[in-house]
C-alpha cells in the first residue's frame, strides 16, 4: 500500500541477494584468473551497513576453499568447560628456545588484527607439551573487545576475557614455511594467553601498546619496526596449560592447529586497551571503523578432548585422587571413568587477597571485572599457594 515494501519482504530480498552474491563468487573462483577472495574478502562484523563482506557465519559459503569454516568438526575457538577437562600426566612442560637472543620484528595494522611478525633472522622455536615436533614462531596476533568484558576468542566456562594474545607457530621440521604448514597435518601450534585489565601491563605488551608505538599503526597497512624484544616476557609465570586439537580461527579455517591455552592471564592497562580500540580497520581516506571485537564466535566441541597438565586430584571426598582412578580410552580421548568432576570446580569473581593462603578447591577461575594489580592469578588452579 502506498508503494511501501513490507520490512519482512526486505529481509527476504536481502537474504536472496547474499546467496546470489555468494554463488557468483564461488562460480567466478573457478575461472582462470579468480579474484583474490582468499586474501581479504571476509570480516568479523558487518563493515558498512548495506554492503556485503562475509562475516563468520558466511565464511564457508562464499568460497569453496573455505568450506571447513562451515562444515568442519574440529573448529576453533571453543568454550572451555573446566568440568570436562582431563588431566594428562604425559604432557611435558613447554620448552621455548630463543637462542638466548632478543628479537626484532614489524608490527602491522592488518585491518583485522594487531600483528607482530618476527624478522626471518630471529628464530624462536617451541617444543614439549602436546607437541611431537618443534614449531617456529611466525606471528603474534592480538584480539580484543570494544568492552572490557569481551574480546577473547576462547571462552572459559562461558565467559570471555578482555583480549587474547595468540602466538602462531608452524612445524618447521616437516614443512618449509607457514603457508605450507597451515594446510598440512600437524602443521600449526597456537599458544593462547588471555588478557585482563590492570593498573600495570605485561612488559612485552607494553612495548607493543605504549602510546609512542601503537599510534604508528592507526590505519590499515600501517607498519612499525620494533627491536630488542624478549619473547619470554609475553608468557605468564606458569607451567600449566590446557590443550586441544582445533583449527585456524580465520579463513580458510584449516583443521591443522594444536591449541595451547596458558593457565594465567597477562595484563594490559585501560589506556592501552583504549588505544587498541582507536585502531581503524580502514585506511585514512575511508570511514573509521574500530578494529575491536575481532573475534570469531565459539564453535561446537564435537566430543573433542580438552587435556591439561594441571593435576586436579584432591584428597577430599567430593573429588577422589585422579591418579587412583582407572583410565580408559574413549576414541582418541583419554578419559577418567569414575569421578564426577563437576563437583570439583568453583567459580570465583574476586581474586584472593591473602597471597599465602592455600587454595582448597580443585579449580578457581578468576573473572574479576574491576581494575586490579596483577597477581599472575591462575586461570585454573589446584591445591597450591597463590603467589
């Protein structure tokens, strides 16, 4: 009536347009000179209202090479349910090899991430843990939110952290470079470290996020050289971690990644987080769009095993000693057969103030949303002194 279109019909037309455009891209990719969709035609969120750049729910539809983003069964990130974690006594400590040298690299605004890529002459390798091979550091990537209560890709018991640092490594023993390894079995290891807000910051992140540095990469494709970096400083002071088999969290979502989530967060200041939120997805001549909320939604776990080197055994009646339990294999997953681990976990919203008190619960998760002095609190802790 009156020439006006029903809003519901508009939604249907918009969905048809998206499907037709997606099909056009897939068909065009079969031509001799396809557009470089793989390199850049995707986004975490709608870029400009009324334009179509595929967000995560469409990644697997617009390019046949990205179909794992839609149909893959081992996708990342995931929600880590502490009640489903299994202690694996065969997980060895992580070993970081920097050759005793500090490193240099280039920090980029990619339009989607703050990315630090090391110079090729600076080799940093990691081994141990769930790894059979040594892996070489290729890139450090930052994810962060528009608000303090969001920004990490992985969730812990359904809750997010303010950000997530991802150290992306490739298997240099089997493959010649990252590109080859990313699409190959046992190709990648990604170490994930949660970020929390505090009054002071991690010394490594402070080099990346101080005002003099971060303002050099305000716009897409900006780059800035950094030197004298100590990679060891980005790691929290813990040997505890959680691990599972998953995928890259960006297209083409290859399921070739072993994830290692460290059991303590590192800290950034409110000002540093604000500075990251002022980074633009676009170049100076384009409309400003904050890079924040550069996260892929969590994916189904699909019966994957979440392993940890944290021995959650307790001497209490609610949680029998795990080492005394009979272990059994369930598929490829090492599972404890007789303990209801849900009785062993406790969610705590404030950190312990007494640095010397013993933690009696098997797991204590810290999700304080208030600014606090960093104490290197365990994300998951067990019968230990809080330091």
